[in-house]
C-alpha cells in the first residue's frame, strides 16, 4: 500500500470518528456543564471535553495500536514530545469558553503527523456545519468544496483576528494592549472569536486575512490541523518573532493569507514589543 493510499485509509476512518465525536457537542451545547478551571478563567474544561477525547483516543488506539497521541486533556500542562511515529494531535473541544456559553464557534480538532510533519488536518464545527479538511499536497476544503486564502496583500485592507483575553495575565497585559492598539491603527478591521483552530480556518477560506494567537494554554493541538489547512489553501503560518514557518510544538503563531501580510504583522508586533520593553526598562 502506498503512502497516499495509507493516508486515505487513516483519513476515512478519522472522518467518521470526527462526526461521531462532534455529536457530543451538538447534543450538549444547551445542557448544563460541569466546568473546571486549568491555568485561569480563560482556560476551561468540561465533562464533554473529556468525553470526546476519550471517544477519539479509544477508537484510534483500537484501530492503530502502534500510533502515538498528543491530546489536550490527557496531556495536562506538559505536552509530550513529537516523534517520527504516526501521532494523532487532538483538541476535543477548541473554544471551550464559547461552548460553555453556547456561543456557536467551537469545534473538534484532529491532526495526524508522520515524521513530525502534519499530513491530515480536520477542524469541524458541527453547530454551524463547517467541516474544514486537508491532506498534505491535496488542497484544503470546506464541506468538500475547495477553499483558498484571500488575495489581500495590503495590511491596511486586511481583516485581522486577535485574541485579547490574555490581557488578564499580568506578564502579558502591556504587550497585548499595545499589539491590539497598533493593529487597530493599521488594519481595515479587527475581530475576535475565541477559538484558535476555527479562526485559522477562516484565514484559509479567505474570510480573515491574518490571525495572531499566542499565550498560556495555546498548544500544538490548537494549531496543528489548521496550519496544514491554511498551507493547503495557499496561506502561511509563521512564528511571530522570526517570521519563519511556525514550530507547531512552540506555537506563537501568525496565520496569514500570504507572506506579505504575515511579514507586515510580524513587523508590527516586533516593533510594538520593542516599545513595550523600552517602557518597562525606563521605569526600572
């Protein structure tokens, strides 16, 4: 069996599993949730996060006992290393705070990495029936239809998504405020959805031109699947410091429609952070 045909087998199996797991979101969105806090009130977990993760991992382990797993709820605060072995990277509910409030931007996220390269990416919001998929080298799709990033290459014309919630963390507060202020001054508009994987997919479909996500609780499972989907749609996901392709195990990411938009956002954030550092140093 060729690698492509093997990937097709993996893909078809996990697609069925994704739809099965997503029924938990659909059936529980209006139900009472038991909510626990992890790193802070921006980082929540419910009984349904755990239920979905258990469904996905148990079924995949049964089908592929030699495969490895990196999953949000079982990983805790320490994400395992990514090895060359086939590894399923899972976020059972991305956008848990949205899910708790019944805000319909939440999704199941599954990626498969082989030899440390993501080869399958699935992001599924069953509440809005948005199923984003990609296989390495075969394009990106929304509900089976091809998608591509926007043609916007002027940052002043860009619609940008940004997550301001980490302003609650003292060490990040000034950086978040100043980055937000700088982006608002230059971009065409700014939005926030509170769900990393789905927002990255909105870059892939051309609805958003750039998205910056970084902070405690943002891990490989938030960006692995969507990074492949963006790349297959013609966009880029870069490290916000170096501007180089992002290391999915150290996600401080900018997803963008193209390199020009990504470079502009890297520059804005770098210059803003330098100003914040200077202000901090001048007060000491």
